[in-house]
């Protein structure tokens, strides 16, 4: 990202529903291939495919996707946290 004077203004009235659909599909595919990828990596990889001011939209799509998709469990196999937050072995 350049200096603040280099910012590109995007008018959202120029945005088309097809652009957002394309962003959702591209971000979902990128997330499958990069499960631990960061927002910066996402915008670096996908940003050139979209309008120069589309970075915030791509990050928002990633946030929404990650929020809706449960993260893989970090618990060791055979253990899971109960509702009380403590580890329970079945």
C-alpha cells in the first residue's frame, strides 16, 4: 500500500452485485488453499484481480467467511472442551 495520497477512491454505486459474487467465490477458494492465510496475504494474492479500492471489501468477505465457518478444533484427539470450558475425556 502506498502513501495516503496514493489512495484510490471507489464509488460503491459503481460496484455491481456480480463483483461481490466474484469476490465471495475468489475469497472462499483462496481460504481453502490458505487456511492460515492473513488478510494481507489475501489482498496481495487477490487484489490485482479487482478494482484497486476493493481491498476493504475482500477483507470484509474474508471476515464474514471466517466467522461463518468454524475453525478446526485445536483440541487434542479424544478431548474436547465442555460448555464449562474445561477439558473432558469421553
